[in-house]
C-alpha cells in the first residue's frame, strides 16, 4: 500500500524557513502538488503557506506560462490576462485566479504575483523584447536579491535559465522573426504587441548546473513531506549561468540538440 505522508500548512512553513526563506523575501515558485503526499487543505494550503512565510513585506510569484511550439509569426499568441489558462500546473492556475494576484501581460511567459512588490515585478512585462530578458519579472527578481523555490520539481523547469540564455543571446532560445501578439488587459482593452517568442525543440539539461550552485552556496536542498525542495538565490543562478553561456553557448543543450 502506498505511503501517503500527510503535510500541513505549518509543515510547509517550517520547511521553507529551515532553508532560509523569511519575511520580506521575494520568490518565484515552481511546484508539484502531488510531490508532497497528502496536503491537508490541498492547493490553497500550499499557497497560504508560501504567502505567510514571506509576509507582510514579501512577494510570491508563480510562472503562469501559455506559450507553445505551435506559435510563430504566422500563428501569433492571443492572450487574455483574466481568461487564458496557464499550463504550469494546479497550483499556478489556482494562484493566478486569486483576487489579490496580479498577472503580467506577457502573451507567453506571464507570471502571477501576490505581495508587497507584485506590481513592481509584473509591470511592463509585455514591453520586453524577449520573454525572460531585461526588465522581465525573472530579471527583476534576480536583481532584487530574490529566490527561486522548487517544490517537488528539479531544475529542468526553472524558467530563470531562459533569462541567462536570452542575456547571453544564444541562437537557440528565441525565434528569429518578431510576432505581433494580441493582448487583452484587466480592463478588457486589446492591444497588438510586437515581440520575440521562444523557439521550441532544443532539449536542455539544466540540472547539470545544480552541483555548481551547491558548491557556491547558491542552492540549498531540503524536504517537506515527500517533496524535495530547493531554495536558490536567483541572482547567483543568473550570474553563474550567464558566465558559463558566454564562454560556451551550447553548455545547457542536451547532446542530441548540439550542432
């Protein structure tokens, strides 16, 4: 019979604090609800625990991604900030629908944020030339001494690596042509936005960076219930990865994707 560990809100808060997440911090959270075991109260318990850990002056962000390999200049994104669902999981979809959440207006790589700096992190994302580059919420997090928090998932789904790829201008990360996306904001106002979107197909091996991040005291590991958790200094991850990519642009690619 499967061992179903029971996890409470206080278990989650204690686990996060043990790794160093505290009041006033900002964190981008990648998550898997099922990884914990049985969470008392389900999705809302996880969200409440995250918010309580960083309150009152902190901010929690969650990737609410909508991009796909089908999008291109010939098939540009159409995005409604209130209605377009994300594909990043049950926790992000519930989080973005909370009344207190602010979702950025980027048509493929939006984030939802709740907290003291939610507006700062999300504001102007749709004006970024690339999804995760300069002035995106991901870049702002790294430059604000924020964290990336992985709950039951590994580095393979860490969006901040795309920020390093974009800043390093590797040739595999974005499509060459601009697209003209349709974006509808919270007031229902529709606008056309010209920007670059990601190119899909080249497989990455982000986990190969983990050992380096641990050695440099950028990444700490722990456990909550059955879930492995990782708390990562966002600025450290970005700087280390960017330095590697400037020296070796193909470093993060799987062997099958290298030219």
